């Protein structure tokens, strides 16, 4: 039987946070086990641990190790999340690990309509959710179905560091010419030089 490691990104219960916030539950994990019955499913869950939580350097290392070891990162983005989830998503993309994000319509990161800096935006998906996810789903079951398809179909393209580079190039070609605040910043020679330096990962890729 093949093994699949699923990293469960989301919130870890902390005493100072909203007790009504969504978390990965035993029922959620049971649902995923049923969906992948032909696999041995191992959950890499940052909430299950016995390490020293007062050792911040080690905590970072453990979480990044879990993401790095996983076959797929499943993000619970039903509610607002903290710094760690975005960092985990980016680390996954730096290593071409698939990311599926559970973000239902009209939840915090997925709005039919919203206002940003006084401007109305329709069909808004948070740019980091959109850009760092290989698939955004509305239900747990939809996420499981996509993972199953991804595991069985090698033609499904998984985003990596090149996608991040491509988003920067797209912005520079399509939006920078009219983005006056950014153009003023780049009139500084030292910052403009940083923009044109070789991108991380281009030599290896």
C-alpha cells in the first residue's frame, strides 16, 4: 500500500484566540482517510507534537520539516489565518509541493464582492491564496477529489518558484507602467538594481 503524507495547515488553538475559529478535526481526518482508502494516510499536523514550544528556532524547523516531507499541503483557510500558514504555503511552492486550499465562497479570503483601499473588487480571492494554491476548493470533499486526481495524473502542473517569478514579471509588464508609487520607488538606482538582479532559483532551474 502506498503512503501519502498530508500536511494540515491551519490554526493551532491558542488561549488568546477566538474559540469559534475553525480547526482541523478528527472528523475531517477520518473523511480524508476514507477518501484515500487505497493509501496509508499520514497526517503531518503541527497541532500533534511533543517538542519544546518555547524553542522558537526548533518550532520553525519542525514545521518547515513537516511541509518539506509532505506529498501535499492542505490549507484550512475557512477563517482568517496567521503568519505561519502563508509561510508554509510559500515554502511548499519553493519546493514544488502541491497546495490545495479550503476557502469557501464568501469566507475571509474568498469574496463575491469586497472593497480594497476604497475600490470595489468583484470575485476576489486573496492574491496569496490564489497565487500559492494549485487548487482552491469550497469543501473538504472537493479538496480530497483534487488530491486524488493530482496523485493519479502526472500531467497536472504544480506551481513552483518559477510561478512566483512569473507573477513578478507579469506585474512589471502589465501594471508597473501605470503604478506611479512603485515607479517613483524604482527611480532609486539601488532599488532598481535589486529589481534587475538574477532571481533566486534561476541558476539551479
